[in-house]
């Protein structure tokens, strides 16, 4: 900031001096040669992008996005046995999700514009405007071709000012957990989703170099895409509205080190949402949630704060690139991740209460770079549902009010853990790339704890939205084998 103020002050002084000089020269009766003026810097504009075509085959239905180009996780079984007390009755129906698919798509094709070459506020100014044809919504019930596939969406739209040791970036760019220098290079467009947090968000980001290898990044940000907000139905509208009505910007901070071969950082992120903004209250008793007279509508504040932690590292040598990335926290659905939060009314007061789910995400990648034309690689991802920090006593829940808003967890079923292994081979020739990838993803499903009775038929007194254990939990492992071929022409 000091450098910025000095730069502005210096510019003002120089401008005053030039004006004064010009006045003196013009008032002189002595003929003189006109002063030379410097030509303004020429702005540079570069068009870039690629044409991409994807062909894929899945052995099982998945929660996926846009024509199935981006798969998130294998879907749970539809033919689970029926539980009555402590008895499980087999379901004779077929599993409706055990169906293979073959798909083709070119919607990942991208077009962008980079601009720069000029100065502003004593800094080098630059920016990016980038789009693709991925759209922003799926079809009804996730059907292909019924949403906004093939329509443009805004990826990046930002300007950056670079001083000697400081950069200020304003606009839409990667979320703080997605690291442009350390992200999965999978052939699948999921780019490591749901293990690697993915989204573009409007933000104000400041990066400052503390030394030649150490830097600090701080940012304030929000959300403007419904698809990248916590899933579920909100009393305040969409997930985007839940962030807007909180009126508290999300924040993140990272401390990193980097040299020619090694990159690493640790960071944290905080998010605040307001799922509901109005409720009904009985003015006589003070109880919330009633219907009809004498209840009246009241504006309420029901903010929920979530915290995420981040660590990553990357090592690069002549023959190998190794990447590692892990997050632990409570808010990943806005990043096309899993999890969310529980919502219920207090049994005594009727007030809305919230509790965030915790999870651990981890991925790693190895790439052989010995050859510039043929590069084998492997991606590994793992995540674990850690449930609520504090289990909710069922006696505190008003009957019929408990719900879970999120992805991969409902009031009755939840994911336990997920594993993915994805070896691939990338072939490079000039401006073109051809990639072949095999991806196996396994998701462990089970009934939510608190909904499963013990051996004598007694239900637990608490619920934490962890997976229940034992035969009565109706555990199921959903596994998808995916074969992917990608052809890319870069320009």
C-alpha cells in the first residue's frame, strides 16, 4: 500500500512538473523545437484456446455433469434390501444404476483472450477473458442434452496489477483451493473432482512476495453460480442467495514457498452462509415455526460459519513431476464436492439450528516427463466422511424437521469413503495432444447413523450423519470403470 501511495504521489508530481514546463515554453517569445513525446504503450491482445473432443465409456451410472463429460461419483444402488426392525428383506428388482453408457462430446472446447502490455497505477496491467461451451446447468434429473450444454459459460474474467513484489487481482478466477500450478492433469475433464475443489469465483486477491521464495496470498470472495453453491433447497432461495444474504465475504489466506523445482503451501478458508432469512413466530409464546394466527413473519439471522484447511506440494525434475494436495474442512459442495450441513428445528423453541459436516480429501499424481512426446501418469484420490463435529441429540430435534442439505448425503443414506485410481498416457505432437485413460472409482454407501437399530431393535439417541456400521446398515460399494479418449488441438 505504501508503494502504491508513493507511486500515485510521484505520478502527480511528475504531471505537475510537465504542465509547468509546458506553460513556460509556450509563453516564451523565443522560437523552439517542439518537445518530443513518448508514444503510448501499445496494448497486446492474444487469442488462445483449444478444440477438444471426448469419448468415454462408463460401466455404471454416476452423478455427472453435462452429457456425462464430468463424472463426480458412482451412484448408490436402487435395489437395496428393505429393513423392518432387525430384519432385512432382499429386493428382487435390478439395480437401476448398474447400466453402462457410451458418450461423445466437444463441449469442453475453450476460447480465451489475454490482454496486457500497458501500465496503470504504476503497475503492469493485464487481464483474461475466458469461456467454453460447458454451460451452467444439467438437464432434468441430470439427463444429457436437457440443460445448457453447448452454451457459453464464463470461466475467467479478471484484471491484474503487478508491482515489483505485489500483485492485485480483481475479477472471476480460480477458488483458493484450486492451485493453477498444482492440479490434476487427468484426461477426464473432472480434473480430480470431487477430491480436488473446482470452481471459478469473483474475488479480490492480493499476493505479496516476502522473499525470493516465500509469498503470502490473501483474498476476499463470493459466489455467483448456482451450480457451484451448496446443493439443496434453501429458505433464502438458491445456494448463491445463502451466501449473498449472509453479507459476509468469504476469506482465504495462504503462505507458500517456491523455487525452480519445489512448490508448497498451507492455507485456510472461511465461509459464512445464511440458509434462511424469514420464519414465523408466535408473539405470545415466542415459539418459532407455527402456522396460522397468531403467528407473524419475522426476519431472522441464521448464519453458519465453516472452515477449511489446505496443504499442497509439487516437485518437478527432468524426468518426473509429483503432486500432492489435501483439504480438511466443512464446505466443499460449492466446489463440486461432497458433504454439506444438517438443518433442524429445536424441539423446545422451534428455532432453526445448523451443523456442518466434516470431511477429508486427498489426492496425488505422478507424471513421467522423461519423454516430451509420450508421458505416462497416474492419479490417486481418496476422501472420507467424518460426520458432524458434535452428534445431534434426537430429543432436540422437532419431529419432521431434520434434513441434510448437500451432495452425497441425505436424511437416510450417506457416502462413507471414496477411492479413485486413474492411470493414463498422454501423447504430444506439435499443437496436438491425444490421451487415453482408465479410471476406476469406488464409493462406499451406507445408511446414516442414528437411523439403523442395534441387534435388539433399539435406535441410537444421536445422529452425526456418519455411515452406520453392521449388516443392518445396508452397506453398498458402487464401482464405476471408465475408459476415456481425448483429442485436443491447441491454438
